[in-house]
């Protein structure tokens, strides 16, 4: 029986609205009342990693509450702005207004411009990011939503926020520069070189160029693309990051491959910058993404070459990426449809409409995380339906 994609989308939308746009997150463990930091440096890290993998949702026992996630709110703003542009229904515009105002009133203060972070603290072996502390990733995804909102409303406040965020990126974040180009750091806490994060910041600059026409934004954005292109592997993949002191790369290959491809495509589209080397890099990267990172062209490997678990964020980003790349080659829209159909069939709760977190070989983690699963799948399906209007 053919799956009705529009019906799947409607169910997901109803679920998200029934939850009032709040939910849990795979990384929200440190919102607990439990003092994990008493266990030393590794206490918060191990607690977060355990909870991220735990198929039994014990968050209520740990005092963790459903909450608004700033990145999810940015994704919702993007989705509802797209829905309003497509349907002209006031109900979508009213929701978009709500998300925009929430984001405007809940940004992080003390920087050169508007910026945002997650609604929880998170830690890894090299840094601890406090609750709401701004990052280039959260900020950039929010601005992508604000830009879609600006396109349909011409709201002056949204325009000012977009311009303001470029100041945060250019004035507050450490920048690495070498013979290839530049790389923006993830946060101002530590100077690092994470490929997808830097490109997300470059997207914000490309948006500012599209709005203002200032060549300085174009030059910075293209330099960031050139930096990342220099580190594309021969087979087309990108690793996650590089330590330029040791030349060691973090060889994590997953949905970030999709982020990189989407960002490059978006930057070129926004700036109308053309060069065959960028198109060739996209085609090479997309070929690896599809042939090496999927199983049967439908399931995304967790982290190449490891297959399990099948992760909803991986699925959603592949759908989004191939939709974005479809103007280059029509086959990419077919790829996105195959992945979407499988995801709906295997990972959507048919009664509630929410999407499961992870599908393991012998069990399914059904926790419906609001950002990681629901917000990303809302963007994924909305993007597909918009591109596949026929």
C-alpha cells in the first residue's frame, strides 16, 4: 500500500502542536537535579552518554522536564514560514509570529549580536557548554528560520536580527585562517575547526550578502567554503573536524556529511557564486553520501561504516539534503523520496504521528525527542512536499 506522505505530515504536525512545541532531548541529562559534577570531569559526560542511549525514558524520575529547545523553535519557525508561503493560511503565520517573538525574547545577551544556545548544559572530553551558552550551530539554524520568516513577512525586526547575528559570528567567534581559507569556531570557549559548524556560520553571512549586497559577507562565506573543500577526502566524504596542530581528523561520518553538502549548496544559491570546483565537490560528496552511507538507498548508516542504530536525525538530514540538491540532478529527489517512505513506514508512530529516536537491530527506542526527531522530520517532509508539488 502506497504511503500517504501528506497524511504522515499532518499527523506529525498535530503531534507537535499537541505537545505545545515542548519536549525532551537526547542531551538534556544535565537539566536533572542530580549533581553529576560531583563525580568529577567524567560524571556529566558519562551520564549524558548513558541517557542518550537509554531506551527507557527515566527523565521524569531525574526531574528533567519537557522544555522549549531554541534550535527546535528555529526549525519550527522555518517550517511554519514555508507552510505559510505555500498555503497563505493565517494559522501558519500566527504560529510563525509566535516562534519569532519567542526567539527574539530568548536570545543570549552580552555579545555583539543576537545568538542562541541549547536549553541544557552539555559536556565532552574537551569542553563544557553551559545552558543557553551560544554556539554557531544553534544560532545559524535559528537564523535560517528567521530568514524564511523575513521572506514571507518582510518584518523589519527579523531583518535587524539577521544583520545583528553576522556581528556575533565576525566579532565574537575565534577564526582559523590558513592557505586554504577560514574556519569559524563552534563557540568562543575554544578555538576549533569543525567543518559543518563553520559552514553554517558562512550560511548566515551568505544570507546577509543576499540581503545587503555587501561583498565582505560574500568573501568571508566563500573563504569558509574553500577551507572545507580543501579537506574533502578522495572518496568524497568529509570527516567531522581537524586539529591543525597535529593534523589529526575526527573521523566521524554521519548526518554532518549532509550538513556540509546542504550548506555549500545554500551558500552558492544565496550568493549566486558559480565555479565548477564547488559543483564537482557537491557531486562527489553526494555520491559518497548515497552509495556509502545508506543501506539499499533507504536507511542511513549510524556512523559510516557502522550500520546500527538507524537514527531519525540521520534519516531526516538525508531527506533534506537530497531535496536541496535536486535542482542539480533530478535523481536526488528520487533518493529523498525513497528515504522518506522508508522512514515513515519504519519509524513513525502510526497512532500518535511522532517519530521514533532510533531503530536498533533487535529493538526500537521510541522516545519522541522534540528537536532531534520531530523538528527535523517536520522540516524534512515540508521540504519534500514543497519540492514535489506535482
